C-alpha cells in the first residue's frame, strides 16, 4: 500500500542557504528535504540565499529530486544578500521577499546560515510573521549554539555548528601536510586560517601537529609581541626537527610598528551587505617579522578557502541529520523563530535527537573561543580544547618520520 503523506499535504517548505559556504550545506539540505517531504510538504529550494526571493524569485523544486548530500558547498548556491537596508544597499527589499512568499505560496522557510542570514530571518519572523526555522552553519564555529562541553567536572560553553567538523578535519590534514615541508627546510610556516572574530578553526591545527597559535580574541599588543617572539624562539629550538607550523586567525589583531597601533589586516576594506570587510595578509607580516627578529626562515601560507571546500565529512553528515530530526520536531509543534542545536558536545555515535534542543534565533550572536580553550600567556590551546576536538576528530593526525639515522663520524 502506498504511504500517504497527509500531515502537511498542500503545504510548502522552502530552504535557502546564505553567507559563506561550508562542506555540510548540501548534507543539511538533503536531510531537511528528506524529512519535510516525508511529512507531506512540497519542498522548494531558493537559489542564492535571500537573492532568490528578490525580483521574480529564483526557486527550484527539490521534493522528489535526487540529491547528493556528500558533495561539498551548496547546490542551492549562496550570496551575502541582506533583505534589510544596509550601508551598501539602503533600500529595503523586504516587500520583494514578501511578494515572492505569496507568489510561490511558501508556508515555512528554513534558512541555513550564520548570524547574518539567520538574523535577517528572525527579523522577518518578528516583523512580518513569516514562519522561519534557522539551521546553523559556519566553518568559523562562532555562532552561539549554547552547546555544553563537559570537561573535568566543569561545564564549558562551546559551539557545534555544521560545517565546522569538516573544516576542522581539513585543517588538521592541511597542517599535518605543511609540517613535512616545514621540516624539510627547518622553517617556520605561519599558516593563516579563516576566522574574522574567533579562533575555533585556527585551534584545530593542534591536531595536525601545531603547538602555538594566534586568535582574534586576544590583541597582540607591543608587549605581548615581545613575549610571542620569545615563545616562538623557545618552541623552535626545542622542536625535534627545528620547524614549526604556527596557525594564526585571519582576524588576528597585531601591533604595527609603523602606526604604533594594534589592528587587523584587510584584503579589501569594501564592506558586504552585512557590514563585513574582507580580512587577509596578517600571516605575511608575522612571518617576515619572525624572520627578521629570530633570524629563522619563516614563510606565510594562507589556507584560505581550503577548509571551506570539499566533501562533507562523517561527523558533519551525522550532525546535519540529527539537527534535521529536530527540525521535524519544530515543524510538528509549529515552533518558529527557533534554531536546532546540540545540547552537549558528544562523539559521533551520540549524535542523536535526544541530545538536541532548540534556541531562539534572536539569542544567537557570535561566540568567541572560551577562555578555557586558549592560554594567552603561552599562546597555546589548552587540554580542554584538545578534549573538545577529540569528540569531533578522534585522534590527531601528526605522525613523525619514524626513523633516526646514526651520524657517520669519519
Ligand atoms: O563564512 C565566514 C568566513 O568563512 C570568514 O571566516 C571569512 O572571513 C569569510 O567567510 C570570507 O568569505 P568570502 O570571501 O566568501 O566572502
């Protein structure tokens, strides 16, 4: 007997993805689509984030289409379009969004995004009564999900955002790979990692063999810079192979000798529609100062879009399915303006719906790396952060060359 989808028959759920892509967005779309269509919804995909709800709209039908959730990025494509007025675009495009909502007869909208996309969705929910459910996404992992990491008898406020686990795995592998070239040349490689405001992703390099790192949460003042050079020198001299990979966040605030000020380094000062400039280049400055101060060869390597690219990894696959299960719960209860999140930091096998909850999308905002995870006096990530990462990555990937050769004495 054919299963009849009755519950939400005649209703339409639309999905959009906005902001920077991640390897887990297609997985999220597929998981939400599968569950929503089982509930009886017709499922639409809105192309290019909010942009797909402007003009005549750009909408596709996902209901019975094959979908590849392992493939990275987003098949619905993305944009940083803001429906609300911004400095870059002072005109409100909310009336266009509302018109398309009517035209396409959308009953519920699921927005896969970070603080910007979900913030705009929440505003639409509050001001226009549009039923929205936010779905978290960012490789930076700085979207406040209020997920608790229980470590050594303490409850630490952590974050668990789809996209981060895949990016973390890529950064671990990338760092471990860089180590072999750094070793071969006895160099220091200063590796720049995405993260405008938070060092969550930068810290994942410790699972690829890095020890020190710089994150946006702490300014590197003139005084701190001196201590940093000393710490780098020590670490370099004590490293087995005379080499270091030092991860630094793109948003690192570094003391500039010329201006006498602490500042970030911009790749472009042009702002997007949410008011963000583009960062980039701090690794080059730090590497050249390390070279001249310590007399050691140092080079910069920008990891850039690498952690954002590629397929969805295993942890993310389960995480997106689990959070999509919570979306079903929200749909059944007709609870809108909410975002599904993990209650606790758990290993892969415990990614189950009973470990999820939902939070008000208005209470999201940015969450920097907790003080429990980084020790500025040592410029190092702590054991608590290692434990957090163990849940996601299992074991570190930092093998050393296995053999030592006897020295020949002539
Ligand atoms: O999505 C956030 C992020 O990954 C930031 O870390 C980074 O600054 C930004 O995206 C860059 O995105 P794009 O170059 O695509 O605008």
